[in-house]
C-alpha cells in the first residue's frame, strides 16, 4: 500500500499541471454508469516515441470532476463453488481533462476501500488510474508524461488476466510511470530533433508461484527502470539534393531488478528519403546496432539450491559475474514506405534487418470523418515487461475517457478516444521477469453515433523469452508466450438524466512452458445510471467473469456480481 499511495500521488500530480480529461463520473448525462472515467524519418527506431507538438491545435477545454462514491456489491461464485459474498465499497477519485494552446492531459484516478461482510469476505484496497499528457514549456521543447495503476490476476507461470472482483493471493497491483522531454528545432536548413524518456514499472505480486513444495519458483517480474533516447538531424528533399538526407542514433536500456537483468540496445543510422509522389515517400536506412541482454545468477545455499527471498522471488548473487544471454551486433538496414494522401489518412510500413533477423512493423491511422477512427500498429522490440508497458503508455492519445468496469471500478484495457492507439491490453498478458523479444499487432476502432460511443480493440502479442542458460532463469530461455485479446465497449444516453454502458473482454494466453499451459479469461458488464440531483447519481450494474484452463486438474472459475450505489460529484 505504501507504493500504491505514492503512485496515486504521482498520478494525481501528473494530471495537475493541465487539470485533465473527460470524465464518466461527472454530473452530465453524457457520462456513463461506470463505463467511462475519466522532414526525414527513422523507420528502424522502434522506440515508440511521440511528438505531440506536430498535432493540430485543439479547442481549449478544462474539466475537473472529483467525486466520492459508496456502493453495495454482491459477488456470487457460480463455479466451482457457490459462495455468495457481500461487500461495501467506498471510493474517491477524480476525472479530468484539459487541452490548451500548448498542453493537453487526460486522467482518471480512483481509490477504493472495500469492506467484507462475513468471515469469507476479506477487506482490501485498490488503486487504479491512467494519465497521459504533454506540456510545451519553451519553443520546440515539450515535456510528456503518463502513468498507469491497475490490477491483474496472475496465473501459474506468470499469465496476467483481468482482475475481476475475486480477492485472493493471485490478485496483484501493477504500476507504471514515465516521462521526459522532446525537442525539435531548425538550424538553417537542418531539422533537429531529440527525445528522452525515463520510466519505472512495479508488479506487487507478493509471492512467486511454486508448483511443488520446495520446487523452483516462477520468474515473476518485480520492477524495472527504463531509459530511451534518440537524436536525429536531416534536411528535407530538394533542399541540398533531390532526396532528403539524415543521420540519427538511439539508445534503450532497461534494468530489471530480478537477477540484475539488463537490456541495452544502441544503434546509429544514415537515412535517405526519396519523394515518389506528392503523397508517397520511400525511406532507406543503413546503420549499425549493438544489442545485449545480460543478468546475474541467483544466490545459492549450501546444497546449491537457489535462494528465494521473502517476496517469493530469487535473491540475486551480487558477487556473481554478469552472464550474457543475447549479444547481437552488426549492420542493420531498413526500407520504409510512407503514404499520406490526406490529413485523415497516414500509413507507414517498414521491413529490414534488426536483432540479427528480419524485422517488420508499421502504423496505420485512418479517420474518415470527425466521429470515427481506425488505428493499427505492428511492433517488434527487445525489452522487459516494464519497457513494453512504458511504450504502450507513450503511444496512448492525450485526449481520452477511461473505460471502467461499472462493478469493480477497474480499468478495462482501452480508452475512449478518436485519436491514436486506444488500448493497453497487449502490453499485459504475461508478467514473467525474463527479457523477451516482443512482436505483435494491435488494432482499435472507435465511433460516435449521435449520443452513442462505441469502440473495439483487438490484438496479438508474442513474446520469445531470452535468458542465460547457465543461470536459474535458464528454464525461461526459448519459452514462447502468446496472447490473443479483444476488448469492446458501448455507452449512450437515455434522455438528459440517464445513461448506460456495456463492456466485454476476452484474453487467450498460451505458452510453451509446461508449467503455464493455456488459460483464457472472459468478462462482460452492463451498467445503468440516473441523476437524482444536479451532482448526485444512482447506479446499478451487473457483471460476470470467468477463467478456464486446458488442464483437467483445474476447474473453470465463474463469478457473477451486482452493484447498487450512489456517487456525489463536486
């Protein structure tokens, strides 16, 4: 809870400079019943940097809605047992949004205290929130920051599913924050840009999973610090030559606390931009990369067994030499096609050689009108769990409404926005501590139809884990985890003083690790609210969550929940 409280303060502080985002908890009838809360190019960069300063100017807006809430919740186990538990939930939060001349932020932050009625219903706390924004502090200089606090249910071997309302030893808190400056200017005919991001991610799972008493523990992620930087200089086509010319470099490092794992990725490149037509450019890059993954071994006892600490994770032998698990250096190349036929459509696709093999990726942004948008992203990178989550946060839009479960108040993986990639589900999936090469695709589509908001996100994430074979993490080397996910929401108004929301989600996790196996999680919620007074609203909601495994030793788990509550907004 100490770290959780500090994270909540950090999220609130990140929202404060710009006072933030549209809120599902405000008094307006448009809010849902728990459905919302709140010149040259570098195709081989892959660091997920963003440049909000290039966006069009948005209309000024300031919305800040603090609220308090009291709910009564009934949670009924449908399978394998039939327990019925009752909770009182007390919550406080803020949904905020701002967009101005030089800044924009969106935020939804919530703290809950639930009190169990009866011997089996446990008391507990939960913190959840998402913040994303930027602020221009000088010509060409922008500061960007973001944060996430959410909960997940950690399965055997490290699979992470949506939390639901079940409160047991598998439920854990996940926190991630990042921030840094972006700079862009011109020196004569030369365009100059630079970006830096620093991030921190923590998984508060209290104990690593142990399949058999005295056996090896699963390598569950603890925490990591990431740093990403890049610099680029170039001239546009027809300035000094018929083609654009540029040079650039980038640096990525992630230090994972588990066994002192470290990812270090450095590259330098030269680029040529060839204008094919008014709307099409081809960019070629040639350079050099050096990528290393290393770690230390666990401390051993007198019998040679790895020592597990009080947190359930292996104790690092600080005196052990660093062991290389991955070492790739040499030439890299990349060819990208960039197509922008209008301000509503842009496509970038690239293929080349990175990490010692073929690498490809790209993005598509398509907004046929002002009320709908489609976003597609294909990615390939080497990182740890924290690095991928930081990148996903960096790519969120800065104008959104958070989608929340109307029963638990938890975030539901996607945000409501008509700008950019809207989902974070693909960045979760697995919380193994080992570093991995992550490849996948994320697609999101959102649309406004009158007073109705609807959206869907889906994707695939593959993680090929990398670990030194002569360390305790050696069992993870070569393991492949795959995560197929989908999340959808719809919400609307029923007159001026009422509204409704519906959410569904599903995750299918599979692994080549025999300890993990395949597991699937599903859920759906339906909520309704009605304003009783200008600032007071009543809500009712229903939800169902399920988990199934392809193992006859495990029963499917299904629970149904119902909520009735009141919220007062200030």
